């Protein structure tokens, strides 16, 4: 049937063209065959020489990782050269396991070294040199060199390793580097793939990352990995069949990574870590006008040097299993109820929302009844008449129970959101958590059980004193304090201030220039500041701040970790980890704020006794440059 | 007796599968798989994946061979329109990777330009079939417009390699439909002259600072490195140089399976995808290459034979174009790996790793088988 539609002429044309196509195909295939004949027979000798004796390989040269330097020029992360025993599988003429065993008779190779080596070997290219053992001493190098002839494919090479001269100091903010893992490699590849750099051809990409031995695993080392790493150098070399380099054909020099100039003052960090002594907690100090983070304390801490060459399993287990959680980055990832440190913010919310005037007060009987529940004040018999300023100074719970009820949760959470509570601050280190800014929507989303989803009015009451569902990071608390100290101007907190180009030595600011200005009235801020000055003059902070020589605004906080169910609090009787957290926020000088801080001492009891003294000594150092007794003097590492 | 009845009952499975096509294909797949084992040397996972891709392609081939060619004819226009619509969607919402906007996320990530490799010849074959018996010169003009619209969209992604392949697929249909030679020849002569000029004056036009009109800088770079691979030994010229060493050092009979030092020492990039031929050629030598060339020739010869004896114009044009596309893939790939053509991302049919290309190829062979089956059904 189909044939009937066909015209004879088109069929004829088609068949003649099929003939032509077949001829065309034959000619092309013949050209191909001739090409192969040319390469494989005529030029065979040339190419086989090229392939057999002079294999061209590309080897990479490490780039120097950028230094991390504190705001005063003290180097806190640097590099040191060390000898590594490395194996290039392409050059090895026996099974690798046997080689490792016989090498062990010359240089001690631990199980950990073996594990690391075999892990790196998987997926690595055969021409790639892989470290079997790092940090050889001179004697070991000499012993190997005298027997080097017996181990083709094995070399001693100089590698640069990261070193943290101040050990545990600031470990959580600096982070550490470690051996590049398969996952890191994939990430590096993806990163190169994303970049539109024309020189990133498909075949160069794996080469560009293969020489990367160490990458930042956590902290600033990880967040600024790209800047710190620099660019690997690579050279085209001729290698023998055994994998040894015969001659260098061309090379591109590596470009060192950029140096990071921190906003952090490492000496201040040192002081504060000492002030915590054996206690757990977190502290953040912010320079209010810039958002510079001067100190970023997470206690207890750990020694990042232990991670450089792969941490040893026992130590890892010990660090990981410790109830003290030394690996936990508390200011970034720990969330705490703010306790009474929340009150100044509540008071400000009340003024801004016109729920209160500063002089409006209550008569505090020592408790607040809401429905069938009695919310108690610390002062059993109450504080008597308190207005807003006094409510902050003496930390009157009843005032804030009533305030919270009058404001309602919507007004509270809307205001606190602007101050950054429960929000990502955008600090320049990966892994920040949000915490919880309680709201009706939050609760609905949080509980899967519908009976728990509705917001009860009772839920609002304890929000007023920084308890209940409130849960924030110390970074957020410090940031909120900095915002009120800075008259409502929001500066993004940052640990790195400048990046220094390794070649031009040009420094570029990383500090964000854009700021948000919250619409907060100056006179309202003055009321809050007044109340917070009162805390340290006559209120809950008067003992630790006795005789202070500069105006300082503060607020103590004691956060319940564990609900007592109305029973009397007895610190000794409950387990240590269930005791209250002590908190403190402050800014100074109160009249022209320069520094803001927030800190928590975990399970330490009252904010006034455990947290405020740390704040006092920190501020004394910042304002008056007095070094507290009992803290060993700062020594710059050699 | 028992056995025979089982064979009989299962015979529908291979009924209509052209035996010679099937045997050639089987040989290619075996060659490909053996080479792939060597190229992936030990990394079992990707070999398993490749075998899975092959199985998928064979299933697609089998299913397609069962589809009456009439059905394909009916959907041709729609496949084309959907293909073009997807290309427009890519231009608007496409994902950008390595600076090119080629992919579309519709739950799974697809590359619509791949669809055009089959949709294009289907569309043009359908168009000429409609006009059968009274094809006029202006019909060729319309056909070129239909062809150039998707080409334009693909070329600006940019994806020059695919654009060329899709153009070839459509152009074959136009040629088979009887496009007068007098229009083809001048272009051929100009192209030939251009190539000769580039070869002669290569040094001058590839000098630093010289930019070519119409071409992007990376395209210029590719042409220049082809002229002199050693001009950029660490960059674009690296793999051409290395694959030429691999092929050349293979000699007459090769270094033996799994023994290609050049390829096993990781000097060949993309050695299991676009450059797999370098592995094959190094290990099996000129003799192996001859076997492969003959296999491809037999495949093409059989395909053209099927096309020539197809019952209607649609099947003829489609069959001819699909067959020549196989040839184009094979030729361009081998020519590029041996340094005859610039490096464009074209896989070696049935041998290179990659699911999408295999699927398209399986579909293509299926079409040929279906055309062949259609002929036989009419004869009986």
C-alpha cells in the first residue's frame, strides 16, 4: 500500500544516493585506516619510545597554606616542613603489602599509618605519591636513604604541615586541617566544576586537586579553605617506567594561599579561656561598631595539633565520648535558654510596642498566678514596687510574667526576630545553628502531635523571663547585646577581618559594609541602658562589679536546665549536668559602648556568682588593660 | 520434541530481529565490554553500571524493533515539537554546568539536545514523506529551516559537538531526499579550502592575540591545538598527544589486553568514555583497529541495505540517516582520538561508557530492525 504513494523517481534518487553514501563511508574508513597505519606502523618506533622510556607525567607542587593571624599580628596557625615517606604505586615492583612490611624493618610504621595509607591508596592514581608515614626524624631519613636502592617507588619528600603554636587556645574558632578524604576530593572536584575558569579542562581538573594533601576540616580552616589553600603548582615531567622523574619539561609555580587576619584578639581569648578554668561554657565578645568578634570561647577545648596527621583512635574516642563534650563548638552550636538576660530585650520590646512606660510599675508579691499555675519569683516575698528600670536591676520575674502576658507571643517574637534571636547571624564559620525563637508557627511546626501544637497563653508567661521554649546561641545573645549597644545598628559578626594576598600583600577587608539599622528610639535604649547600669550598681551584679572604674551595663541570668516541678532548688542534690546555667551579658563603656559580650557557664548556678566575675575581669582587661591575678602572663609562642 | 515447542513458543522474542544486524551488534558489544574492563581496570562498579546501560540499550532496541514503523511516522512531528519545546525550556530554565546551559531538571536531569539526534531525522523524513512525489526546491528550504531552528538552540547552549551531530542527522535526510548536488558542492569546496588555509597559515592565525570572528575562544583554541597538539601540552593538547602516543605505541598487534601501559598509567583522560578507543588501539594494535573498522563498516552496510529496500520514503530516509549517524559517531570519535579532528565530545558507539548515548544508539538500531521487519511483513 505504501509503495503506491512512492514515485519512481524518488526511489531512484534515493538508491543512487545510498550508493554514494556507501562510497563516502568507505573512503572515510580508509582514511582512518591509513591514519592508524601511519601512527602504528610508520611512526610506531617514535611513539613506542615516547611511551616506553619517556612517559610524561604531571606532578603537583604543594602550595603554602595561608597563615592565620590575630588582630595584633600574632600567628596562630602556621606551616612547618617535615619529611614524609611516600610511595608511588606505579614505580613499585612488588605487592604493596610486602613493600610496606619490608619498609617497616627500616622505619617504624604504625597500624594507624597503615590504615591511613591504604585508605588514601583507594581511588588514587598510580602515578600519585601517597604518604605512608609523616614526620620522619633525621635519623629515620638517613636510615632510609642508605637503603633507598632496595625500594623502587619509595621516596622521602618534604611536606608542609599545619601547626597551631598555641595548642588548645581558640581551637574551636581556628579549627584544624586533616588528610584529604574521598569525600573532600569530591567536594573539591565539584568546586572546580562550578568555577567558570577556562583552564579547568576535564583532564586538568583531577590533576589540579590530586596534589592536595591537607584540607580544612572544621572552623576557619574549613570555612576559608579556598582562600587559605592557594593554587597548586604543577610540572610536566618525564618519568621512567619505574616512576622516577628523569627531567622537568615545564612547570607552573604554585601560588601560596592568602593569609587571614582575624578580628579575634588571641590574647583576650587566652585570658577568657583561663577565666573559665575547669568549667564548661561559651563566650563571645563583639566590638560593637564593627561586628568584629574579639573572642569566641568554647570550653573545654582540645588540641587541634592532634588531628593534623589523622587523629589516633583512642584519643578520638576519649574526646568524642567525654560528657564534657570538648569537640562541641558551644558559641556556634550550643543553645541555651537566656534566662534573665532576656529581660532588657523584653523591656525594650515593651517600650517600642508601647505596652509600658518606663515609670509604670507593679507591686510584686513574689509570685504571679495565671489560671491554676503559680509562677514564682526568686525573691520569695517579692520585690515590692518595681518600675521598668528596677525590674531590670533587681531582675524581677513577676514584672516580666505580667509583661509577657500583656504583650502576647506574636509581639514578642516579632521584636526578638529583628534582634537576631533564633536567626542565623551569618558569622563566617560553617555550622551555625538557629536555636528556637518561640512563636505560634514554630510550635505548630515543631510538634507532630496535634494536641501539642496549639500555643497556650501559659506558654507565653515563662518566655518573658527567658525560659520556656526560648533557646539561643551565645553568639546570638552577644549579637543582640551588641545591637542595643550600637543604637540599633546591626553589624554582621565576623571572625576574619582581612584577607591578605600572598603576592601583592594587599589586604582586602572581608568585613561587610552593609548594615541594617533597626528603628529603635534612642530614649527607649537609654531606659534599658539605665536599668542595665543599675544591675551593676545596686542590682544583681553589684558584688562582682564593686568598685568598677568605668560605666558598664550588664544583666545577670540563671537559666533552668531542668524543671524542678515547683520543688525547692538544691544544687547539691541534683546531678551536676542538671544544675542551672549561669549567664551574663554586658556592654561597656555604657555611655559610649565599645564592647559587648555574652557568656554562659554551664551548670554553674547563679549568673551573678559564676558568670559575672568572668565578664568583670574581661572588661577590666579591655577597658583598663589590667591583667587578673592568678592567670599566667601571656607568652608569644616561639 | 519438548525442546522444539519451547523454542517455538519463545520464537516471538527474536522474530523480526535482523540476524546480521544482531550478530554485528553483538560483536561490537563484546569488543566494547572487553575494552571497557581494561579501561576501568578493576573498578567493578562502573563496569557493572556499563553492563546495565548496555542491557537497557538492548531492551530499548528490542522494544523499538517491535514498534511498527507507521507509529513512529505518526508521532514524528510531535516528537520534534516536544524536542524543540524542551530546548526552548533549556534556554530559559536550564541548569548551568561548566559554563554551559544544556540540562533540564524535570525530576530527573535530562539533556534535550540528545532527543533531537533521533527527533530531527524523524521530523524531516516525515516532512519529505508528506511531499513524496512532488518535492520542490522550496521544500528543501523549509526543511533547512526546520533543521536550523534546533541547531541554533543547541549551538548557543553552547554545545558545538551535539549541534554538529544533529545537523548531520538532518542533513543526511535532506541529501537522501534528493537535495541537488549543485547546492552542496560549493559549500563542500569552501569548507575544503578553509581547512587547507588553516593548515597552511595555522601559525599566523593561532598566534597570541588573534581572535576569530564567529567562534568562541575555546573553539578557536581547540582548532589551534589540533593543528599543533604540542602547543598546549598541559591543557587541551594533552590528551590528543597522549592518545596518539597510546595508539602509535600499540603497533601491529598491540600490547595485549590489560597491558596498555600508556592507558594504565593514567595518561589517557576520559579513558573509559570518549577516549576509550585509545585503550583499545594500544592493546589490540592495527589488527584490532581493522577488526573494529570492518565491524562498523558491516553495520553501516547492512543499515544502508535495509534503508534501500524499505517499503516507503519515510522508512528509507529515516533508515539511511540513522545508519549514517552511526557512521558519523564512529568516524568522528576515532578521528578525534587519533588526532585527525578536533576534540568534540562524541562517544564511540556501543563501546564508550555512558547511558544516554547507548540509549539513543539502541533506539536507532531498533528503528532499523523495525524498518526491516516492516519490509518482510509486506513481502509475506
